């Protein structure tokens, strides 16, 4: 039951494999039909040519028989008068004796339709057979007389074989003796020709059937190979996808741990120290007040208040790094401006930010991605670049939006000296690729060292004006 249900509900990979095999099935069917049609057409032409050759051979044989027969009584007929009964009797005896094979004989009819010679079927003799037709309704004797009056001719009809009593198709050749008004002829049965033609057609059909079987076998093998290769590729891609998923999951865990470590360091090295200082200042103030030294308590109290304000500022900064509220409230431009301002104030590096009001606004995913890329780039500059100036430029264009971050630091190390792309650069790349964008990193070392990070997003991440917030807002 589960197997039947699985067949009724194939997976996406199975559907894809079946879809891949459909053109092969159609191609195999088309090839089989075309080959069958061409084979039948070609063979039919050859069979018809063979049939005509065999019939022509039969006709030549019949004409030769009749010619020999006429030569046998030409000396009698040539000297006899039209009413010479003795000559006619001699000719009928000569023709009655001319039998050949199992069924070959000569026949004679006068122009009235009366049979005069029929050695193998004597019941026909001296009877009038005008209007006689075969089993298919084809006139026989009347056509003999008509051909004889015209001089000579061929006639095909169905006749009973003397040797077996069964009907078979016959070809007869008839000539006329105009002085005596006789139709003399002989015929041969062509059932052997028809049997040869039928056997040839049967052989052709058998060859076509074998061709269908061969093509079907080849198509089936191809289908199995395509399906097997598809399943192999599917399993391989699934393994790769699982490996990438595990790697991505590990990266997420690493990023989380790194972020937690960073927040922990910020809290321990900054806020924790400030709060400890506030505590000591308050304890000092309390001790001075308990001794009645009000004037001496003012200085530590003021120092503790300053430290508390610094701690509050640090908490705001950490909160802003985790999720800047200005990004949601005012947009990407003000958020980046605040980020660069804090960076300049914290590091003392000259920082310049420029942007223009976008004609179309960025969607939320794009704003977050560009903000995190800028945040990661500034962090790398602070830690590694030893730069004295940083510029960030954000603007829209006909193809989308581009953010360009430039510093005059010492640049990235050569590829051979790197153990691999850092997690920061890798995160930038993955963020931009998720949005179908591109990330370019250009770096140089030496007298004109520096690094340029350029992140571009397509038009699909730009929203129409007025769809989100006010149009005058920065992106």
C-alpha cells in the first residue's frame, strides 16, 4: 500500500526524472513510427516491382505457348476456308492434345460463346457460356470474345483449378482467328505469384516488428540509463546539499558564538568595568557621607555619575550594533550615517559618508544586508586595515543600487598567504548572494594600498515610491 501511495505521489526528483525521460520516449516513438513507415513504403515498392516482374514473366510464358500453338496448326488454318469443317476438326484435336503441367490447357470459344476445346474440363465442350462470370462477378467468356475480336489481349479472373477443384486467380492470353471467328487462348494460375508476394509482405512486417522491438529495447535501455543517472545525480546533489546545509548550520553556530563572544567582551571590558567604577565611587561617597564629609563626597559622586553615563552610552552602542532602531525608523541612509559617525568617534579614523535620495526605496531584506555588510567592513577596517580614511557611498542607478566602501589601509594579503576567506568576508558574500546581488572586493598593497568593497543589488529589491514610509526619506 505504501509503494502504491509513493507511486501516486512521486517526489520532486522523481517528477524531474520522469520529465527528463519524456523527450526520449517521444523521440523513440517518433523514430519507430518513421522507420516503420519508411520501411513499409520502401518494401511495398519493391514487392510491387517483384509482382510485376513475376506477372510479366507469366505473360511472356503464355504468349510463347499461344505462339507455339498457332505454329502447330498454321499450315491447316492458312489453307482452310472459313467453313472448312474438316480443318476445324483437325485444329480442335491439335489444341486438345496441348496440355502442360498439372493445370495447363488451351481453350477455344466461338464468337457466340460456345466452347469448342476444354481438355481438362470436358463438361464445358459444346455448351454456350456467353455471360459467364467468376465468383467475383468478372465476365469471362464475353471478355475472351471481346479480346479476340480486337486481335489479342490479357484477362485476369478467378477460375477453378482442374487439379484441386479450388478457385484461384488466373491470367489468360487470348488471340482471335477472324476467319473462323474463334477465340483461342490459354492461361496460368498465379497463386504462386500471390503466395510469393504475400510471403514477402509477411517478411517485411516481421522485419518492421523486429525493428520496433530493437528500437523499443534501445529506448528502454536509454530510459533506464537516464533514470539511473538522474537518480545518481539527485543523490549526489542531495549529499552535497546536506553537506552544505551542515556547513551553513555550523557557520551560523560559529557566527552566533562569535557574536556572543563579542557582546561578552564588550560587557566585560567596557560596561562591567564602568559599573565597577560606579560602585566604588558610590561606596566612597557613602563612606564620606557617613563621616559627615559632605564636601569630599561630591567629587566621587560626580565621577560615578560620569561613569554611569558612559555605561549607558555603551549599552546604547551595543544595542545599536545588534539591531539599529534608526534602520527601521529612518531607513538605510541615516543608519549608515550614524554607523560611520560612531565609527569615526570610536576609532579616530576620518570617515566620509555620501548618498542620494533614492527614487525607489530598498526593501527590508536589502537594507539589512547592506547595513550588515557595511558594519562588517568597518569592523575589519578597525581591526586589520590600519587605515586613516574611509569613505562610504550609497546610491541608486538604472540597474539597482550599489554601496561602495573604500579605505586607504594596507590592503588584503595575497591569496597564497591566506588560509582561506575569513568568516566576515564569507558572510558578506552569502548575504549578497541570497538577494541575487554581486560583491566585488578589490585590494592592493604598497605605496597606493587600500581596499574597495562594492555591493550591488538588482532592481527587484527596489520598491515603488510611497509604498513604504515617506518618499522624501533616505533609502
